[in-house]
C-alpha cells in the first residue's frame, strides 16, 4: 500500500486525504493544532459553559460541487441545510427577499429582483445591463485578472447605489475582499457560477452542527486508511538531490512515498525554502466574527444581509437569542478594541432589528481572523503555484494554489483533489477526483 504524508489538517489537506484514502492509499495527516478544519472549524468557549462556536460563519453555495462531494465522502452532507431565500435589510428594518422563480436560468431571479425595494428603477436597470455584459464577457474577456471588479463595474456605468447595495454585499462576502482590491476575474466567477449558471446554484448551505463535527472521528471512520496526529507540527521538509527524503517532526524523520504540503502560504518558505516560491505579492484579507448572546430573541430571520453599515451579515444561531455578525475584509476592525467592536455590532444590529434595543446582552465573543484568506488582488492569479513541484514526490495544496477558484472552502477542496490526482499520476495509476464546475 502506497503511503502519503499530508502536512496540514485544513480543508485542502483533508480533501486530499479523503480522496487518496478512499482509493487505497495509506494517509497520515500531521496537524499542529488539536483539531481539524483549519480556518473552517469550531471550538469550545473559554470557561465552564461548554458552549461550542464556529470561529466564523462559513457557508457554501450549491455551485461548490467539490466541497459538497467532500462532505458526501465523509457522510455528513445531510448536516448541511440549504437556504433558498436571501434577505436584504435596510437600516430601519425594511426587508427585501431574493429567491429563484419559475423562469429558467439566467432569468430565474427576474420576478423577485424587480420587487427588491432597496434598489430604485435606475439601479435595477444598471444591474441588469451589467449582468448581461457579464454573461457575454465571462469566457471571452482576457483582462479580468488585470483590472479590479470596481473598475469593471464603473466601466458598465453602475450606479453608486447598485454598487454599494447589490454588488458589494454579495462579492465582499464571497471573495473576502473590497471591490477596489478584488480582481474582476473572481467577481465574474462568483456571479456566473453562483447566480446565473443554474436556477439553484445560488442557494446557500449552512452547517446545522458546529463545523468541527463535520470532520470529527465519526465521519473519518468511513475511511480507515487515513490517520491523524494532532499537536504535531512539521519542522522541516528534508530533500535529497532530486526528491523529498522525509519530514522532520518532533526531532524525528517521518518517511512516506509521497508528500502533500497543505499549509498556509506564509509557512511554505520556512518548511521548504528549496522550492523557491516567491510569495512577496501575496497579502492577507481578514474576517471578523462577532458572537452575541441576548436574553431574548431579537429576530426570527435565519440570516440577513445588512445594508449600508459596517456589519455585512447576520446569522441566527439559536432561536434569535444568539446571533453572529460577520464583517469580511474587516481591516477597519483589526485595531479596534474588543469592547468597541461589540458596541458597534450591537448598535448597528439595533438599526435593523428593533428588539435589540429592549434586549440585554448577556455575553459576547469576538474572533478576528487576521489571515483569513489571501487578498484576491489583480495580477495574482498567474503567481499562484501549481500543485506539482520540481520534486516528483512533493505536491502543494491550499486555497492559495492555482485551484481555479478564489480563496474559499471550494477552492481549498479543489486544491486537495488536484494534489491527490497528482499523487496517483506519480504512482502510475491515475485517478480522477476533481469535479468540473457546473458549466
């Protein structure tokens, strides 16, 4: 049985392990932390409450076919609940709902889009014009990685309100970057696959259990050839003249036939400087999650996009008493003291949900993921490394590799599947794991 060592127990490493373990490889996953899932996980709050929270809200769309496939491999796809309605709320509480109608794609939103109250007629006409242009240009235009999404939107004469209330809320949460920092390539992909390709690809999947339960011992019992070692950080990749000879772990040398390095990009040079990958153009974009527990329900909506304020999304985690507010690309909050972040969140939520004014905040928790994703800047796509390296038994995985997607859970899983396919090719028995995009 061929042996593989995977360094890193985030989604990329787990996807590679699941794919290879499912076809007979013996896989050992080395994870420096005591849990799996990387940035998409959950943990117990400090103290004696025993309450488990997700580090931040992570969702997927139905167009994330490889992520859904990964959940199916682990037998946990039934723990993902898909929402068919998107709620947009203006300060003051006025709510608009976007859902698919009876018309086929790409016209499936026509009915509810026409009834959105947070956009005026001129705004809607400009959005419709841009969506038609996006449909025409998404496979033909060659400069989308050289311009920002904001530049493209201005080229298409989008109104300021349409940009701020329609394009920005959708894209900043999907790509975790501001429009003036985001390559148009990624904005196109989100709207084409998530909103235009099929009538249900927009549906948002949310875990009905803490994220950590999706990758726990029970799911992995389905793939017994995959083993995990926690609190086991890799210290160095050891190379000989033309291949990897092992990995230094806790002073000892671990050996396998093949190796997959599935760590954040900022760790690669320290572990394997011989690869010579230049990450100087790579930057990070943060996400902040604000967990709030009230003494009474403050909303009955399952989730909502909050317009015109710092807080971008609200997720109802427990009957309206516990809600999570999310700010993507949250650079403005990084230096803000914890209590100020909480005060900001409560104050803004009260503008959308009046019940917050009467409720008492019982506790709060703030999670600032400073290195949540790489910044999807123009010009970066060509610099993202391939999974193959110049060493025939070493492969790379991670949402920062050239997966064909931006830094998302789907992108991470795609990269893991691509690395797993590369291992099988190197072993002389090619297998396919990566599913094609829906169109």
